[in-house]
């Protein structure tokens, strides 16, 4: 049996494109609808209730577009609203935190792992709970990183200075593995690896999340088996022109058109 409905993927901006790309590579026959909430970016410093409002409205819109699976490609959304999203819409939901924690626990050699993320993600302790007691985990909030990425800046001196400041305490702890606890952060992989050195393994949740997506499709019999080629739709709540430029740079695919999605989460926030 074939389920030709698309997979819905959403994030606060372009960072979730790293997850969308991994999904396309893992299950290339699937169609995707991607939403980046650029109008309300950044999520990280916002109150949990406000993030929850935006997330629920975007999830509702994707469900109205008849997606068969929701992928919360944003750590800040996951810690704020993933339970509410799953309860509200009755569609399978896959997040990024458990896959990232699982990959880091498997990768570490000395049992000392770091995680970097937005303020919202780090303050909730979600990765600490997900990774368990067998690993010594040290967390650092890196609030400026997302804004650099959304500007298309992945290598400036200003960004490098911020990285040195954020990563210094983790280096001092002797981490040998670092979880990139925000889907924007894989776009900074080269810079982060230079700052930490080749001995530290960088773990992105994107590939592990794509594995979970494939597993969920198989478990629920939702794989797409269709003679027609799959389609990818890109939507943003903000200005589509800069979003399209960044999507083409970071998304690993030609993005011919970006549509605009209007949401009003005032009543939910």
C-alpha cells in the first residue's frame, strides 16, 4: 500500500532544512512540505508559551494540507510543544532531541559529552533527560548562533569570537563529543570543528532523525510508492526572497519557489 501524502517539516527558520535534506536522502521517494517561521524568528529567547502558540498554528496548517507525518525540526519547538502537537492533531510526530542524544551516547569514547543549543532548549534540560545517567553531559546556550546563520554568516570574525566564548567551558570539561542541539548549528560545522579540534566528534540530529522518519513510515505503512516523482514545497511566514536564497545555499536542493504562509497564533500564545 502506498501513501502519497507529503511529510510536513517545520522550524523557526532555515535550520530545519538540514533535517529536510537528510530526510530526502534517506527516503528519496517522499514528498515534503517545509515551513520556516521567519516572521517570528528567533524562537530561542522567546517564552515557552509564545513558541507553543506558533508551533501549534503551523502544525495545524500542515495537517490541513494533509501531511501524513510531522517532523519538528527545531529543538526549541520540541521542548515547548511536541506533546501538545501530538495530542492536538492525531498525526505521528518525530522530533530531533532523542535521535541526537542517542547518536552522542553511541559516539562518545570518554563518556563526557557537550550540548549547545538555544536558551529555551538548554534551560529545559531536555538533552540531560534524553541522554541518561551513563553519560556526563555539559550544556551551553549559544543564543547568537541562530541569528548569524539566518543572516547567511557562517565564517565571520565576529561569529568566531562568539564560538570561542561559548565553547571554552566545554573544552575545559574535556568533552570528546558535542551535540549540535539546534538544527541551525550543522551549518556552522566547519567553524565549530576548527575551534574544538579534530578529536571532538560533532553530532547532528538530522541523520538520526531521518532514520526515525523512515522507521515510522515503515511501522505505520505510510511509505510512498508512486511512479510520479516526489515534490518539495517550501513556505515561510516572512519575506520569501531572503528565505529562498538561504534555502538554496543550505538546503541541498534547488528551490525554485517559496510560498508565503500567514499564521495568527495570538490567541494561543
